[in-house]
C-alpha cells in the first residue's frame, strides 16, 4: 500500500495515463499543438519581471486539495483566472489532476480562450506523453516534482518540454532534491514549502534550501504556505526570491469575497 499521499496519487495517475495513451496518438496531439496559437513564454515573463526588479505572482487555480479539502464550492476556473488577471497576477497555475484535486486539462483550454496569461499545467508528470498532452490543451509550462520521479524520468520530462518549447518548473522540497535540480539549467526551480508526503507546510523550507540553489541560472520560486504580503516580503528580503506560487490563501480570499491579502 502507498505509504504517503504522493505515492497514492502517482499510483492512481499511472493507471490513467496507460489507458489514455491507447486512445490518443502522438500525431493527434501534434495536430492540436500546431493548431493552437495561444502559447506564451512562461519563463520569459517571470525573467522580465526579475530584470525590472518586480515581483511575480503565479496564482493558482484549484477546486480542492488533499490538505485543504474543497476550497471553492462553486468552482469556475475561467472566472477565477479573469479575477487574477485583473489583479495583475503574472502567470497562472492550473491544477489538472482529476481525482484528488478535481481538476481537468480542459480548464486550461477554456482559460486560454479568455485570459492572456501564461499557464502552468500543475499535475503529476510521470510520462513524457503527458507533456505533449498538456501542451495540446494550451499549457505553457509543466511541473516536474523531483520527490515523485527518478533522475532518468526527470531528464525525459525536461527534454521533452524543451523540445516542445515549453517552460519547466522543477519542484524540490529537500536539500538533496535541490542538488538534483541544479543540472536543469533551463528550468525554473520551485521550492515547495509543503511536504507532499505528509502535507505539512513550513516556510523555513525556502530558507533551508535557498543556499543550495543560489548558483542556478533560472528563476527561483517559493511555493505554498504564503498567506500575507508581509510573509512574501520577508522571504524576498532574506533570499532575494521575487517569484511566488500562491494558491490556497488567494482562493480562500476569493471564496470569502475578501480583498486579496497577497496580490
């Protein structure tokens, strides 16, 4: 039996992807990709903000999570994306995992029809087939969670994303994973303050790991657990990180019809 939630999600995802690969050909995916004109340079937008000494907020869109349960009852990802856009989010992160987060790849397509922001497909990538699948729905970037993949698989996902001219966020939670991530020179690196095995969140994770990553040429991101602008500014002051992926605090503000505490 899976020992943690990450193993459980990946085990479930493996069966679903194997079935899906039998129903969609690579030629079909390429046709969809070639016909799609919505692509935006995700990494480039973040890098432009860094050059201009601006913060970047990657605002997350999800209905639920294993740690928080249902976050948004009347879930409308396009409306959420539009609200984030009006509040000057830099990029969007869209949860597409279906069984634990209640997402769907079609949400990316619908958002890209209405909102001109780069979109990260936030999912559990375990097969390079998923990379072209995500791009076929309009994704501009993918997530590679080092806690859930081998070095060989991480390399495959990274190379496939580069081949498809997509941005890559390599996500780490430990010093060991951070050291593994350094070789992905063209990626962004996300430091996830949430342990995906236990779901506990600790902001100090960003501080603990940052020193390992300072020599990486790509943007660094602090992810999860950031609730206020003061927290964001404190992290940036201590680490010089200017890019933040924020989900639950923004979504809870939305659900409560309150003013965004971070944006």
